C-alpha cells in the first residue's frame, strides 16, 4: 500500500503519499549496481597495477557506497515496519471505538463466540439500516426496479441448476498432522506480501511474484499447489507440511421437512430467487424489457477461515440487482447521465502490464474503447461509484478491477469488481457482471419451464423456426397428470437440444428428457420435431442479465475506516465522520444544565425532529457539554443542538457541526428545516448557515 495514516484538526485521517515498494526497490537496485561497478573498478585498478593513491581512492569510494547502501536498506525496512505498525495502530484504535460504542461485536460472546458471526448493536443497526435505505433510494426507487423478498432456504435442485452444488468452491489445504484447515489463496497471498516487502528483492523476482499475485484468483488446484511448493509454505502455527489444495463447497446444507428426503441449502446469494421468479416479474412489468429486479437479504457461506471482522463472515447481507436486457441491445437509455463520470479502472491489460496501476477514464470513453463491454454494464459501474462516494467512501481508495480472462465464468461477457482500499488491502465490495443468458437458460433447462421474453418485429419476415408438436393422445396415455410438465420441457429446449433429441428418437426409438417432475422417457412417434420456414411477426428469446451485487457488511467496514479519525489536540477523542445520510443518529440535543425549563425545551425540539423522521438523542446528563460532544462524536452524530440560558430568554439555540466544531445560533423553530436540509445533503454546512449568527466556540 502507498499510504500511512496522519491526523489533522477537524478532518478525517487522510492518506499521505510515500514511496512505493517498487520505487524503493529501483533505488536500492541502482545503489547495488553502483557498489558492483565500484568493486569492478577496484579489481581493474589492482590488475593494472595502478598507483596506490588511485587504488586507495577507489577503495574509499567502494566503502562509502556500501555504507550508503546499508543505511538505505535499513531505512527502507524500518519504513516498511513503521507503515505496517501505523496500520495496526489505526485499526486497533478504530476497533476499540466500534466495540466500546457497540457498533458490532462477536456473536455468542458469552460462550466463547463462533468465528465468522457478528451481532450489530444499536448504532451498527442504525448505520446498516440507513445504508440499505439509501441503496433502495439510489437504485430501486431511482431506477424503478421491482423489489422481491425470497426465502433463505433453497431446494437443492435450484442450486444444482445454477451450478452452485458443483462449482461454488474455494481451494483448501490441511495441516497434514493436525488436519487444521486453511484457505489456500489466502496463505499464498499473505506469504507473497511478506516476500514483496523485502527491499532487496531483485526486479525479476518481484515482477514474477507480482504476476503470481495478480493471477491468484484464476489458479487451478494444480497451479495453487505449484505456488505453495515454490514458496515453501508450511502450516502457519505448527510449521507442518500442507496437503495438496482441493475444492471445498462453501454452502451450508440443510433438510426441508421432518423426513429429510428434501435436501436444501442456505442460499449463498440472493440472486437465484429473482431468476426463478423471472416469468412472473416479466408479466408484472407488462412483458416489457429491459427491467430490473432487486433484493436485499441474508446470504450464507461456510468460509474456510473467516477473519478480518466484517470482511469475511459466514452470514452476511447482500443487495443484488438483476437487470434483464435484450442480448443484442445493451444500450442504456440513461447512459448520457453518467458518460462523463471519471472512473479509476484496473483493466485486464493493466493488471498484466509490467507496471500494475489503475488509470482514470470517463465512463463514455471506457465503452467507446471496448474496455467495458457495453453501456448497461458501464452505467451500473458509474452508478455504483456515485453510491459509494455518497455514503462516505474515499474516492482515492476506490477502483474498479476487471476480472482476468480465466477468472471469469465461461458464459460471462465481462466482469468488474468495485474494490475499496482499507488497512487489509484492496477488498472486493461490489461485483458487476454481464452474465449473458446463462442463469435463465440453466433454470429453463432444469425446470422445463420457458423463461423467455417476446419481441415483435417491425415487419413480419420469413424465418426457419423450430416446430415441436406433441401427440396429445399418446402423451395423455403415457404421462397422465405429468403430461403438461413434459410439454413444457419440450418447449423449453433450444434448437440444438431439440434436434439432438429428435436424432436420438429416430436412431434408437426412444429418448429421455429432464422435466420439472423428473426424467421421462419419450418413444418414437410421441412428438414431431422439425424445422419449418414460416412467416413470423415476432420471436421468443432468453434475455441477458447484468448483475450488480453489493456486500453491505464489507462496504460498512470500509466506510468505518474511511470515516474514522482522532482529534489531534486530544488523542483520546475519536470521531467517525459519517455522511449525514448514513449516520446512526442525525442530531443530539443537550440542555446546558439539568434544569427543568431547559429540559422541557430540549424535549420539545427532540420530539419535533423525531416526528419528522430525523433521528435524535436527548442527553440530559450532568456532565459538561464538551464531554457530551465528544461522546456523540464517537457515534458519528453530525449535528448537536444545545439549549442554554439565552434559549430561555429569546428561544434561540446553538447548532454544532461535528467535524469543523463550528456553531451557529438560530431560533429553535428553525432547527428542523436546517437539519433536514443538511441531512439530505442538499447544502453544505457553510452554505446552509450563511448569514446566521456565529457562536463563539467554548473549549471542548
């Protein structure tokens, strides 16, 4: 990472640029080359029997170069250690503040806890609720999406169709003695980070290891095993040998019903509930494309080694969008609104280049140059960036990384991750993928139910079409109540599969077809399958899907880091500079003293704000106002109202802004419109309070 953390008065911790490891390595390599050249000069002078003064001068130069190199190596190592320690100190300080104010805590703590599970306390619940509410506003309401809510328990057949039963895996290794489990890519990545921290690593070795790190996501078990052998990795605690990597399915199995006959899983994502409801959603939308459906809900993944707090857990909240669009028309009607948004793109080519660095580019240029596959995907990339910045993500620590070719599923057109930098490195928080028509086709094939849309041509045209005609009499006799399911399965077949089925019937006299009620056997003569040229006015097609998928917990954690700072005048005063949209409480209200009249006015202001949807906290404790300010700053409350002696005389109160600690005085009836405007981010503090009486700030 290129950042270390410093604090400034009235502002969050901001990144300070420092030389990168690559910069240091280049400098040290140049100094090492100079030492080598000086050594060669000494040997050459001695071989030529040069004068003693010339040899002594060359030796003195060599000694000084060696001293300079030694000093730089030690300084580089110390700087690396210092930056690492600064990150650890920052994270520890922030974690202490979060735990002390009960934002979140380990689940089942009195029983020792279970890795990968966390409970949200009151402020954490409020922050999460506000984040989800703004997500709904930004996407669901603004884009007129169709929101659904589906069960977390999912039948096995659904996840078999989607590929999760077979392929939803991470590579795992075991300590061969203790059988302790480790996620293979995490072990390799942590080891690579330690090796790359060596300032004396040769440029060739550094390039090789950085390339390995860039490709880690797409490694096969064999490639991962080769990397473990090359790096000489052992079990972290015992130093025992590790087993070869093997895939581990991350889904939690369960049974549906008391008999255990119906197998299911806790869903690993919310998306499948949307796909299986596509036909009904399309009908609800009047049969028109494009349209988008959205869902916020819990997902479950049995992580091999959960750690890093909210970043890697076994139960988490997802917010997912499935935007259904014609596969040949992926333009977006609102693309012009985001065409000029500048993105930080870490494209496939940039990741595999010698210098691995993201680059700025407008959304419009990224589509025009083919870097992002189409307008609809790019539109959601830009909208995602606008959302993340609005909720408090630092733009300097946000990038969009394109999946490498072998990292993507074979059916995907293009995939990008919104990655946010925190003290743990770059963390994937949002996935944005053009999944083509894979999901709907997979569920159509497995269920036997057509999941298609219809398009009407401007003018009728002659086309060769597939015609499937079941013999109703034979079907009724053979399949009885299951006849409709078999007909649905036949109608859901694509041209290639239908003709292959017909070929089997002709060659063998019978064929098996998968239906929603199990496999059924067809015999020759039961169905006619052929291609015919017909005049048609429209056709059915399977829509493509553009999928943005948001990890709410990961966004929250990165938001916590980007919002946290310490007031430089008092290192005990910690602050979360939450966006007013996200803050758990919008406004605190303090009577200066525990006085009945002041308390009454404070109560009235609190009720007025709360009745209008502004969350407040009334604090009538006897401690000083400065301490009460500090206490609410730890919760990230952006505004504070103080009722004082003057309030009882003229009805005015003070309003304080958290980060600048500036205060203005206004009549208590004007507090609600001011706070609502500020919380909706319709005006900055400076603009909203222009012309108001400034209050002299007391020492806090």
